[in-house]
């Protein structure tokens, strides 16, 4: 079995959050979804589990952070082009999300940032790996 990651996120309203994640291109996996949770597929090995706050609380004794006022994690999403970075960010905004900052262009890397309906932060980015390697290689000694 391939290694997988399931990112569990507390959400205020599972149906609204499910619609948001579908709007940015994820697919709901009905096998692992119900009225308390939606399993949203990002790839074959990465899923976002949207859990009602009450259900999420059953997994931890700690208080649940309010991501609208506190940052706990920023999730970087690699994409295949600058256009895909723009498209997912624009889709997130159109679906009720919030743009977290303006686009950043570092030549070898292009990124934007958005928050979902509950304030969870995402940073979609495109990186030209060859250009990144060149930019990160230290210069020759004098």
C-alpha cells in the first residue's frame, strides 16, 4: 500500500465546506463521508478530512483552534503551472474563501495564498525545479 496522508480539518458546516473543496477541484470520496465528515481527494495519496467541530473534538482533548483568528498550519499545494495556481486561488475566492496575500513571483517559484471558509490556510505554488536548483546553488568561490 502506498503511503498516504489524511489532513483532518475542523469545519463549522460540513456541507458548505464540501462544496468549497469541490469548487477548488477536489472530489468527495463517499466511502468515507457522512453527515459528520467529508473525505475530499486531492490526489491518490492525499485526502482532506473535513470534520464537524464536534466530531473533530472526539479525536483530541485539546481545545480546537479558530483558524479565522489563529494560524496553526499552512498547507502548500504543488501545481503544474502558474495558470493552475491562479485557477485554484480564483476558484477558492469565488467559492467564498479569502485571498491571504498577493501573488509572489520569485522567478523560479510562483505562489499565491487563500483561506477556506474556516480560515485554514493554503499556499498553492508552481516551482520550475531546474531554475530553482540554479537559483539555490551557491556561487563559485572567488
